C-alpha cells in the first residue's frame, strides 16, 4: 500500500513537471511495453520482440509510437551507468517516467503491454502505476501476461513442448521464476502450470528460482531420469542472469551449485535450448519463440482495438 501511494505521488510530481512542455494533443495512442529488464546480453531479446511486433502488426500499428519501460530499479541503474560509460545514447526508464513523458508529448491514450509471464509482484506494480496515471487524465488499456488465462498458458506450454526431450531421450526441467511470498496471486498459476505439465509430459518437471515449486524438488525427480540426460527449458521471457547463473553455470561453489552442476555431480548430462540472433548463439528464452510471443502481440492488439469502440 505504501509503495502504491508513493507511486501515485511520484506520478503527480512527474505530471506537474512535464505538463508545461506539452505542445498539442495527439489523437493516436502510444504503446508502452513493460519488462523487468536485464543487465546481460540477453537484452537483445527485447529488440527481437519489437522487430516481430512491428512486422506482424504493421497494419494495426500504422506508425504508432512504441516505448519501453523497465520495472526493476536496480536493472535500470546498472544498465544506464553502463550506457553512459560506453557512450551509448540509450536510457532505461521506469513506467512512471515513460507515461509522464508521453503525457508531456501530448498523448492522452496509451496501451500498456507487460511481457511478464505471470501476474506476480512486478505485474502488480505495473497495474498500480497505470491506475495512478488514469486519475491524471490518461486513458490506458492494458494487455495481459502470458499466463493470464489457462488457454494461453497451456498453448504456450504445448508450443514449448516441441523442444522437449522424449522419454526415450531423457528428461526436461522447466525453469520458472516463482515468488518467495505466499500471498502473491501468481502462486496459483505456478501450481496450475506444474499440474498440467505433470499430467501431460511424464518426463518433465517444473522448478522455480523462488517459492513453492523448489529447484530441489524438480532436480530430485530429474536425477532419476534414464537415460541420464536432462534438458533445461526456460519459461522466462529472456534467458538472462537466472538461466546463465542459477541454472547453467559451471562454476564450482559447493555452497550454491547451479542446477546443472547439481546434476553433473550425479553423473547426469545437461543441456538447454538455443536461439540464433544475428549469427550469435544465445540461450533461448520465450522472447525468442515467435509462436509464444504472438500471444503477447494478440493481447496488445486487443487492448489497442478498445480505442476504436
């Protein structure tokens, strides 16, 4: 609640400082894509998604402005320092900053499309920010997360299953983010996802970085796999720090071994899936899967269409 109030008053402050810069009212809506952000090279996943969005929805967008907002303050601070140090003319902004800038440019209609996978804490903060700015005169329509409804969740998993090892080849571990808090609404989605996977894919397990579906639980099942081969499948928009370090790192740290190293100690071969981006081999998050990200694009276009009603 305190954070919501803080966001609200911050929004008013940003609004009051930005308002004098307004030139004219724009009739077209602007689009804001919100993401947690990353400090890793996996940030090119965002570029890949925007390119896909502009290609697939070229007619619907009709040259509309597309902005990005990053919800992690730590990520913004680190990346912006790096941009400045390297002389890169880019700047990660928060959602309040982006909305205030759009208002100052004369926009009164905005579509906010989160590319969060689950409706967890970060998504909740996006919703609170949107509500605050709506009280300041902006009309905002929101798209939804990937797992907003069971149909989209199951569809995304079935698309992803094409990357699964078959029972004859080995086992799969789906890596999700999870939440350390019991009261977060997304916990029911995590449980539902794990139940669906368990019932449909007999050699596949779900492990989370935090929360109820622990990595230990998933890895203990995967360790029984025969043949001794396990493929890690990221169920995150980008395969960034969590996948690179928590899941796949080969560093020897007896106090905190990665998921891969824990299985290696038990004689199990591990692997993951990859994407080719501009000739570079990268870990493949959901953002590199055009069929999965099309679910986000459909959500965005549905929100955009509300301005025609």
